[in-house]
C-alpha cells in the first residue's frame, strides 16, 4: 500500500545480495477479442539495468507453456513511485486464440531494494465515458494548466447569486440552476439546490476546477455539507480530461466521505480525492449535483462545498521494507501548527528514516491534551496508529470511540501505557523517532456510523501528560 492506493508489488526485499529474484503474476485464461484492449499501469523504485518488468502472452501447447514476449511502450525505468498509466498490451496477433497474459519481474539484488508495482489491469472496451450533451458541453480549456489552486469563496459578497471565479466553470447541463453563493454567520461557500425547478424535472449542475497537472506530491481536498436529504440527490466527483479530438472524458472518483444523511448543514471537513490514477496527467476535477425536483420551494435538498484545495500535502506511503499496515502517514486530517489549542492539541512533524510525517501532539508536561477525529466513514472496521511518550517519562493515552460503534469485544475505549524508557519524543518538533513494533496499535471496530469519531486523550495520566500519535489510519 502507498496510501491510499493498493497495488501489487514485486521487489528484492528478502533476497540475498547477488541473488536473482523472478516472480510472475498471470491473468485468468481468456479468449483474445480483437475489439478489446488490455491495459495496466506501472511504477518503479530504485531502478537498475539488472531489473526488468516484461509482459508475455502465454499458451499451453502439447503440455508445455509457450511464452511470447509483447513489447510494451512506456514501462517506467526512472522515478520514485510515480505511476505510468494506460500502458497498452497489443494482443492483436493472437485474436481468436486462448491464453493468459503474464507479468514477469526479474531483478538481481544489489545494495538497495528494487521494486516494480502494477495496478488497474483491465481487459475490456476501455475506461471512461463521454460527457452528455456533446464533445465538450463545458467549454473547458486545458492549454494553461496550473500546479496548485485553492477556492475558499471568501470573495462572496451577496447571497443566492450564480457564482463566478476566473478559470473555474459553473455549468447547468439539465435545468437552469447553477452553483450559487451562500453565507452563514462568517462562513462563505457555494451551494446547489433545485429552487424554482418544475416538478419531476431533473437538475444537473457542475462546478469544475481550472485545468491542472496531477502531481503525487499534491493533495486534493474539499469540505462538504448537505441538508433535506432525498434518496435521489447525489453529489459526485469526476476527473475530466480532454482527448486529442476535443471530447471530454469523465471518470468518477469515489469519495465515500460525502455525506448522504445526518444533521442538516453539518460540515465534513477535508474530504480527500485520490487522483493517483492520473499522476502526470492534465485534467480538471468536476463536482456534479443531480436531483429530481418536487416543485416545492421549501426544505430544498441542498449540497454545499467549501475550501476546494489542490496543494502540496502528505502523499504518504510505505517503504518497501516497511511491512503490513504499519504506515507512518495518516488517512485523516490532523491538526496543523505547533501552538496547542484550548484542548492542548497541536500538529507538527516526526522524522523517521529521514522522511517527515504529520503528527497529533497531545498535552504538555503538566496539562492533559485531547483531540477528536473528523467523522468516520460508515462501516469502517479498523483503526491503527503509532503512539510514543516522552523519553524518560511515563505517560498514558486513552483512545475512545464515540457517537456509535465499539471496539472488538464491545469496549468503547482502550488505555495504552506509554513507557518512556524506550526511545520516544524529546525537545521540540520535528521529533526524530525510530518507532518500535511495540509502538504500533491496531484495533478492530464494529457498528461505525457516519457520525462516529475517535477521541485521543492523555486524561488519566498520573505522571507525564504528553503523547505523540502518527500514522492514524481508519479503514
């Protein structure tokens, strides 16, 4: 796993220096169809000329497996876990024949672990669908892509006006309603509702970012709220690309944290959109709101978005020699900054193996610290994290599941003793830490709802009241 992506990897980890590793991954048996394409994507780390990733068409003849190498253009030979997408395996020579496709990894173990990864192996008609309403119903321009951008809607001065922002697209595909301005107290955002749309008519409104280049070092996030829930009100997120002929192709990016029920107008903050499938591609992110109007202009089904950001963030991941679920990056948004808030919680960094990772820092030497996570995804079933205390001190961390759900066995809290006899945190952030296996904690959960949160607190500690938590992952 290279958070949040899951893929298949082959490496020389565990192979003795000077020995050669050879691993195969082979598809099911199938008949080659001339009308179908075989594609995949690949990544590499620590490439050398003594390693290779090759693709073969395999056929069983007379009891023996014949292998026919297929040249694939674009298999990466440089970079560090940067994905190359849409690699095509040309099977036209074997149309009508039966066989398998095999991926072969070969590498001579050198001083470093050498890795190839593969993902999104697809044999079919091809991905993506054209947007409705023509080749490009949005009038998108990808000629001057950005590297980062942000919209916090603080420029809004009036309520219920069609929102415009240079470089962004606000477009109605069905009915006439666009995303509009909205304010509540000091908060400013945009909203989509079926106000004044005739009964039984479908509304479809899009809000689309400027063109940008997808970069694995950047992170796409936004805040979202909704109200007056209906089964047919839907907010989806798409990655949009313009093909050579000007046609817009849209691919949905699943965002499970988008609320579909619950308290009206309650914000879910920092929803992350995984764009790793499109690294190095130019495109747009589009928010699509659809709903069938009831023709009634009260208690309108509404979606709101705010703080749309594409900025440098923690892309995260695991070292090839870092096993299993022990990931130092977090799948939820942690506090930023090193000044503790009223609950004595703050952010900061740890340095592990020369890499920086975000942390949750709780408490001071004399005051307890406490922090509540964002709301979880309904159905989440596992919580994992690293936790350390202060070097030479003894502390305590309590982890509480709140607003629905329990840990395995029915417990709603877990108490962890932080023994500072082992190497922990010291001085000021960034803290340099070498986590031990005993610093990793993992708990199964059940009954988690969209309202569930996890509370981390040092309350109850009788000695040192500080703790450092990182790699908080909820799945």
